[in-house]
DNA sequence: AATTATATACGAATTCTTTCGTAATTCAAA
DNA sequence: TTTGAATTACGAAAGAATTCGTATATAATT
C-alpha cells in the first residue's frame, strides 16, 4: 500500500485540513483560506502543495491551467496515525491519560459527553463477549 | 511568566520524558536511557541538553564537574499545551473527536473505562449546578 | 496585437533541528 | 607526575522545512 508512512509537516497538515473541508481546490483558494489565519505568500503555498504532490499526499488535476488539488489520504486515517504518534511522544503511550486531560480541560456539550459514555458502554459490551 | 511559549522539539521532548521519569540526571544517564530506544551519540545528547538549558526548558546544576539537569517545566503543563496545539492542528479544535478516536482505537482496561465514565459524570454534575 | 493579470516551475536563501568531530578541562589511576 | 578516562565547550556539517524571488507560460482584456 502507498502512503503508509504518512508524516505531513505542520504546513502540509494545514493545507490538508483545508482540502478535507473544502474538497478539491486550486492553490489560490487554499492560499486565501490560509491567509485568514496567517500571512503566507502565494508561491509559498504553491511550493508546498507541489511538494505534497511529489509525496503523494495530494493528487492534482492539471487539465486546466489552474491545477486542482485533492487530498489523497483520508482525514480519519491521518488523524489516527498522528494521534498514535502524539500519544507516544507526549503521553508515553498512555492514551487514557490523554483522554482524561482532554476531557478535563476542554468544554464538551452534554450531547458529546453522552456520546462518549455510549461509546464506552459499547466497548465494554464487546469486551464481555 | 517564563516559559509561556514552550515548544519542545521531538528530541527535546524525549529528553524531558526521561527527566520527568527519572528526576534530575546527568547527561550520561539520559544518553544511556535514550540509547535503549535508538542510537544517539553522547555529544548529541549533550548538545541538545545544553540548548534546552539555553531555552530554559531545563535547569542545570554545575557545581560538580558532572552537570545535573532537571526539567524546569512540569509534565502536566507541557502535555496540556501540546495537547491544545495538537487538537487544533489535527482535529480542527474538536477535542471530542480526538477523545472518540483515542477511545475507539486504543485498548483500555475496564478500570480505565470506568475512570473515564466517572470523570464524565463528575463533569456533568458540575455543569448542572 | 499588445498589454495586463494569473498560473506554474524552478532554484536558492533562510531558518530550525539534529548530529557529531575536535579541543580543552578536570579528575582518577598507575 | 604522567597517563588515561570522562566531561563540557564549541563550531560546523547535514537535513528538513519554509519562504520567496524570478522566469516562463497561458489566458484574459483592451
């Protein structure tokens, strides 16, 4: 399989977030959205997206003059890999410690908390089988 | 306050993990523990720890010839900051999405799951006040 | 057709991090 | 005291990531 060792850099991840949210987009669109958060030159964004294409993090359609880029790795799979690494690096592998910290320090809606409890219950049910 | 914008690199974080686990340590000790996971030259470790001292990520006691290094930022505060940034970068700010992914894909003991449920219940109780 | 605007390509400068060789220093052992 | 071992200091090389200037090509406008 391809893209097994995905490791987008921070800039690349910013761009992936935009592509995941927007769907296939031109460099200009991505650059404009990027600039809502911080200043980045157009050619900088272009260059990074070209590098991402080389790495197969994105695919691009070059039929029209304005190339259209699309994420070629899924948001969920990427998040999962990055999460694994983050848990190792920051919480010494204890995902539960991370969960506790995240729950303790970020506001969650009642609905979200219920969702999490439901998920835990379904995990516990599975374990008992 | 100092160290407000902590941003340890990956190598620095590895070393911090060791210092948090071991308490104040010499470069040699840190380097040996580091080498249980991967090959790193002694002077490499030394250099990084010296840089960390410059950045005030660690303090060092230079009274004896063998300098003793100690983490100067707490594990919890560091984890919290890194977690915040990670949630932003990877989960577009949705800590709950991160929690769901972490719960869904990492094995948790029955006890840990109960702990999390208890935490959620206590959060819900607080919210109702 | 000439001009202007918009795009991509390319390469190089810059910055950040990691790595390590070498020199200088201090301590311990012979 | 001399030799050898362990330590820190220093600087520079190597790599990775980011940034951007400039050239070139294409399309749109006048």
